[in-house]
C-alpha cells in the first residue's frame, strides 16, 4: 500500500504552492528525479524545513521505496554526526548551504536550494520489506530512538484522517507544523492522497507574512499543538478576517478546557469546524478525534477512535475495563500502529513487533456515550505522603485557577514551576484543594519546550 504511487492521477491539479504553484505532474517528475539519483532501496536522511525541496524529496523517496529519516534542518552538528554513525545513511538530502556536509560528502544532485549529498563510505543496509519511514519519537532531534513506520501505517492513517475530516481535493491547508513531526506530516499525507494543494511556508504564525499568505492563497485549514492555540489566543484570533478558513485541527497534547471551549465557541461563530484530536508517533499520527459538533457537549474529550481503529482500557492487572468512568491505561488497536522502534541500523531489519496494538501509556476513562477522556500519564503519577497524585491533574487544577505552571517530581517530592510571581497563591490553593503541604514552588523565566511546543520536563531545574 503506497498511495504516492498513484499521485499521477491528479495530473495538472496544484499540489504545492511555494514561490509558485507546482502541479502534481511536476511534483512527481521532480520527486522521481531526486529519488532516481539514489537508485536502490537504502537509507536517506532528510533535513527538513517547510519548503518544496523537503516535500518533494520525501514524496520521491516514499514513491521509490527508499527509506527516509526525517530530521529537523536545524539539528546540531554533533547530534547529526551521532545519528550518521549509528545509522550510516547512503545520502543526506539537505540545504546546499550546509557547509559541514559539503566538506565530508559528494554532491550527487541539486534541486532548488537543496543538494543530495552522497556518503563516501558505502554501507549495506538490511531493511525490512515493510519499512517505509523513520520518525523521531518526541521531537528531540538528536535522539537515536526512531519509530519504524510501514507503507500501510502511513497510508491507512492518511485515508482514515481524510475520511473523518472530510478532506476534499479543493481543500488547501497551510503549513504551521514541521514536516518531520508526525502531526505535521500527517496533514501533508492526508491531503496529498486526496489531490489537495498544500501552501508551504516556513513563516511563523506570529508573523504578518503568514496571515497575508493565508488570505492571499485562500487557505482552508491548518493544524496546531496547544502552544499554537495559546499564541492564536494572544493574537486575538476571534478578530481575524479569514473568510476562506473552514477547518482547524488540534493535537500534540491536551488543550486547556478554557481554551478548547473558547475556540469551539469562536469557530462556531465563524462557521469553522474545530477538531480536537489525539495521537502518537507510535500510531503514525492519529488515534482519535472529537467530532466538531460535540465540542461543547464533550469538552475536554479526545473523542472516539478514528475510522478503522479501536480504543479500549485496561486496569493495572491487564483486564479490560467495561464500565464508564473507571480509569485505566488507554490501548489502541489499528492498522496505523507502527512496527516498533529503532535505535541503530541493526534494528532496521526487524519485523512488526506491535502487531497492530499500542499501549499508549496514557490514563483515561470513557463516559456513558463511549467518549474518551485522558486523565494523565502512567509515568506522571507520584506518591506524596502516601497519596497517589497525578502531576497532570495538578497542572490542570492550577491552570483552571489562572496559574501558568508545570509540575514534576518523584515520590515524596512534588515540584511546581511557575512563570509568574504567584508562589503564595499556589501554596494556598494546593493546601485548600488537595491538602498538599511541603511543596517546592519555583519561579522560572519560561517553560522549556521542544520545537513542536511540547513541554520538556527533563530540562526543568533539578529534573535532569
């Protein structure tokens, strides 16, 4: 199942708007030329930005059964070198201006601002036949741990997403997320399989040029992680005049209930469909979605399983939970569940280790109507004075009361980090609501986040 093999059917339809419009026929021709230079099935690193070069390279490698590893173009040299040593790629598709690569590799092919750099030492990769793509697990671009995705994973998920979002050929998403991030890539995949046109830009949503392009090109949809919606709220999105915008999607972490409610109400007023979704790279991208008409009814819910998928809960004894409002680990079953992990080139020959079943590590419950609600992470539970405390629930409580905080800790040590001078109010709230004392409350300048807006708890003071 490699749906990019059929992209020719969209012919002269626009595939990508970059500095100009590129038709599907043009994209296929360029993509195949890039991959054609590689020739055999092997491993290629792609240093991605949201530009036509990264996009065409990715499409070409998938079409040509070459296995790309998608990495952030801004990856530090020492981290990149570590990954090169572990995985021995045959080529690296990257900016022509990358002097470090130019010094140690040969230039095999050039398109636009990118060069296909050829490694001077040959390494024979043993690649499992199903293996299509490697994606980083959390956006930590230097981590050697990747998720192994198959062609079936990618395109089953893309078609499922296209189905529940009712994506059509005249939809026109604009890039707001890195394409080396599973959520950003899923937007590309799910629109390309429908013959839609993608507006490609590296401009931040904080820049006027992004919104000018959005309006000028008639963008119909974009996606964002919670951090993006926090920024949109500060930009006063409710006052924006974007008549072409028809759909907004949110994933990559839980949006605060206040903000979810506000965007549901604003989008309802503007005639925009607002979808909150849930996923993990280990399941390619998406596992569940909340139908837009249920936004107010089921506020805070991750919704129901995507078409073709199934959600269930297990208790700590591994028994299936069948009653509503009972907490357990969220388990997902579907054709989009990845093959497993890789930590070096030796793992690329491995077969499917998950067999379509994923233990998410998230705690959840479902209500009487079968809608699921995440309550925290299994690993984010600590014992304080003998009581089990969910760090995620404490964060949620603090945010509900207007405190911009994150929580971390171990048993008998709960640390709360705030960006405001509100330590006394936090202490009082914790005592009143949770009867918690002896907390460590610390003021920090900003909450550490990865390029996708996810909180980096390990980088908080005292948590490394």
